[in-house]
């Protein structure tokens, strides 16, 4: 699991720099944020496998941020960091949806081991089923190959998370057909509970950022009010 991508959310700049540097030395990719709004922007823009989240942050604290992630249906593994080490603090963190908890000070080697452990426990995201007969789809300057699970534009591949791939595959298979959030949640997230339904808008936003020239005025993935979304490919 050397290619994990970890988001470190810590307001202590020295500790944040030390942790990200150590994780990179262990073969992981990293992102970092000092507070909640930056964390949210990064999670919208990029795919991460795990969040290392300090409890004591300026503005929204780590417990509030973790609770909000779970309320939105985001199941990304979260490891809470805090100077507090009481049993009560640990129980609260775990009850709101954190996957693990570490009290400062701690050894970086232990953090790496815990990151790998929570990522191993994470259920694999629902992947879409590709069929040998599925054609390559072109729209704009993009080429989507469902069989090879590959999205590319001139200059190289476009990186998408597993859920964004599944979402795009669902849209492509049902082009011109308005799809409800429930349909998309089952196809891309493997569930239809309220959290999964709320998450669809987040994943659509991420997908638009990758495929639309202007995500604020989408050409391909358009909202259908009262229903959900529809994929409109280029005319033949």
C-alpha cells in the first residue's frame, strides 16, 4: 500500500511539515491543510485514501469536521490526532465516525502503521462492470474507454477516483437519459441511504472539475431539476 494518498489536517505548521515529509519518505503522497475550509476544498478537488485530522483546530474543530464528513456520506478513513488522551475523548471521536485515534506525542512509525491498517479495513468502492462490447466515447477533447477504465485527453490521462469513474460510466451508458440521485448513488457508491444521496452532488462536482471546460456552466453533465443529472454528449 505504498501509493496511498493522505491528507494531513494540523494547525501546527512544524508538526504538519514533519508528518507530511515523513509520510512521503514512506512512499505515500500527501496533501496538507491548517483548518477545515482548506480541508474541504482539497477533498472536493482531489482523491485521498485517508485523513489524519487534529481535533484542536482554529474555527471548526476536528470532531465537527469528522461528523460533517460522515453526515455527507463520506466514508474516507479518518485518524484523529489530539493532545488529549482521556478515554472520554477517544470514545467521542470514535462514536462520531473516526476510524482510529492517536494521542500526542506519538511515533511517526505508529501513525504510518495505523494509516495502512485503516485503509486495509476500508471496503473497496463499488466498481462499475465493464463489458467487452462497450465502445470508446469521445466528448470535447476527452476519450473515455469504459473497458480499460481510462479517461484521457491530449497530453495524457485524466486522474479520477473510483467513484468518479463509476459515476462517469453510469452517465455514459445512459446518455441523454435523466438519472435520479438514487440511481447514481447505487451505481457509484453502492448505496441509497441519505448520506449516499447527499454525496452524489459532491462527486458530480468533482467529476465536472475534471471534464468540463467551465464547471460553473457545465456542457456535459447537466442538472435536471427535480430529478438529478443527465449526460449530454457531443452530437454525432
